[in-house]
């Protein structure tokens, strides 16, 4: 059993974070990193708990990364409540909350970006151009600054996880990635900071994502193989709900993210849906005649 930190150290500077990481590594301790945009909820905390259980010291980064938001997206209004995040992390026993400023991460004259190719052409990469470039860049920067032994990511952002795995593999990074299942509200809605944007009526409508996924899984279990049929039914089911508009419905290979014709051995069903103005995502893996744990 790992010991939990009694006091949380908020660190805002890159230099301060590097000093802490160097000293922690020199003391022979392992570091776990949970990168977040803040607005922490129990989904984030499930990653934190895993890090606390497996690493000697846990760092949670809280940084609303401007390079992963496109023009017209919600960068300016993204929920920011550092004090509430700090309290949650302290109660959990986290050692460090790393909360750098935008100016520290991207100073004047900043020029370097990381592009992971091919797997970013589809799904969220297609609907949010530049999103994964921003994600890959900030994650690499965080790895360089925090020097974690392990980093923890949620399958809620399934494609993002694949992007980070590819980044780690292709750039020979010395960090092992841990993937954690989607943490849901009791009614099935995947937890997300953006759920805060929903009005009570929209919050009800938002249940359609997980319900549509469940229905698709049942169809696959009953033998449905045609991805076209499944996509059409998913789209119709979602758009029959008030406030809901499909951004994408994908049934794809979970490694290449190419659309599939037949479910075959394994497929990822991934959704992006606007509920009112709020874009939500959800996904599950399906196998023919059985459902994965993450469903
Ligand atoms: P975010 O702050 O939304 O960028 O999320 C930070 C990390 O928490 C990412 O690895 C997400 O995949 C993960 N995460 C967010 N929501 C959930 C959830 N409901 N269940 C599991 N992991 C999540």
C-alpha cells in the first residue's frame, strides 16, 4: 500500500515542477501523472486513485490547454475552479497539483508542435482540426516537465489514448501508460466537465448517448454485423431525442480508426453528439456475440 501525501503542493512554475520531480526521482520514488484540464469530477478521480495505488507520488496537472481548442470552441468558458480542484486533490492524498500558466507553457515565440499522423484523420481529429496536435504537444511537454514513470488516461477519450500511445512509442518516451475505463453517472452518462454546461432538460437528453450505445451492443450480441445498419439506427435513435444532434457516429477499427463494414472480431463504436450547444463524446468496444468490460 502506497502512502498518500498529507499536504498538497500546488506548483505553478515549470522550473519548480522540474526541481520537485528531480528530487522525487533522486529519492528513489516513482511518479504518477494524471493530465487534466481541471473541472475535476469522479472520472478524473478514478485515474487519480489508480495512480495513488501504484505510484509513490502522484502529480495531477490542471491546465486548460489553448492549443487543443479550435476557433469558436469553448476555451474561454471552459470551467476553471482551481480552489475546488485543489481541495479534491488534497482530500485524495495527491502530492502535487501542477497548474502552469498559458504564458509559461507557450511563451512568446513558441514554435514547436507534435503531429501524430493517420489515426488523427478521423473522428474527433476530423471534427476538431488541430485538436490532437494540441493534445500531443501538451502531453509531450507535460511528460518532459513532470518526468513521470506512469501516466494515467481514461478510455472516455479513446482516440486520444491511441494518439498518446503512438506518441510514446514513436518518440521512444520512457513512460508507461495506464488506461482506465469510462466512469459514469448512475444513469449511464459518461462523466465530463462539459456536463456542467447542460440545462436540466439537456441533462436528461444527454442519456441518449449511453443508451444508444447499449442498444447497439445488444444488436451486435444478437448477431447484427452490418455497420451501415448499426450506424443508421444509432443516428436515428440519437436524433429522435430533444436537443440532440449527431456530430459523428463511427463504427471503426479501434487501432486505425478506419470505418468498418462488418463488426468482425472487434469494433469501436464512438459517438460525438451535440446536446444543445454542448458537444459530448462516448464510446464502447464491441465484439461479436460479447460485450467488453468497458461497455
Ligand atoms: P479532461 O480533463 O477532460 O481532459 O480529462 C483528463 C483525463 O481524464 C483524460 O485522460 C480523460 O480521458 C479522463 N477522463 C475524463 N472523464 C472521464 C471519465 N468519465 N471516465 C474516465 N476517465 C475520464
